[in-house]
C-alpha cells in the first residue's frame, strides 16, 4: 500500500450557496463527465455555473460541482486575461485534472485555496502546465487517491506546489508514475 505524509483530515461536505444558473438535469445523470472550466460567474471551483460539459464552448452546465468520477479541464480559452483564480472554496473532487499547456505565460492563472483545512481529492491523474504558465498555491490537503490495479500519473512539470499536506493513498495493486520533477513545499515554505 503506497502511502505518504498522512495527516488526518475530514472529507465532509460543507454546503455553499452560489448564484443560480440553468443546468441540464439530463447531463447530471451521466456517471462520468468531462467538465471544462469557464469561470465566468465567480472563481469558485465548486460552483457548477463555472463549468461546461463536454467542451469549453458548450452551453450545457452541470447541476453539481465536479465529482470523484469527473474529469476537469482548464484550457487556454478560460484564461484569456491575466491573473484569473480558480479557488478551492470547500472540499473538492475530480477524477483527472488537466491544465492546458497552451495557457499563455502572460495570463498565468492560479489554483488557490481559502483554508488549510480543505481537501482537494484527485482520484486519477494530475497534469499541470509548464513552469511560468500557472501557480499552484492550494493551501489545503492535496489527496492523491486511487483504487484497483490502475496506473496513475503525476505530471507537475517542476511546479513548486504549495500545500498544507500531500497524501498519496493508492490500492496495493495500483502504480503511481511521476512524469516530471516533483517539488512540494508546505504553506510555510518548508520542504515536506
């Protein structure tokens, strides 16, 4: 059983109220969604109004925040202006998280968190942009979780990932492959 840097944390759901948008209720019944960040309502990851189903330009809005079986995509189209923020405002999930390497360095978005008590649970793969194209400043618990005999990949491309805690918890049959240099610091700028 692969396991690293365990600091116990809660996976409870903290209800949050967001601005209303019209969602496609038939889309919500699909077990695995590809969700594309548009971030045009606010900067909160868990606001369904900030996501589109299938492609960035699709009008379909999911009726829920990303779930543990949903892939999330952050494309260059979502970051046409500098310094946009994707804020983890409550415990959050996804299966795979992909950041588009076509994001321009001049537009450099930031993944951040509001509290060091929040969890970002990734149940699959994580791929970030090249250095200089985004900042990863999530101050909570980054949990890399997986089951079965799957192969999981972590490609941070050398980003200095600032987190409160990093936990890897995989099934004994699973494999984790690091595809690039991995730099991890806690929020106090100490090496973990």
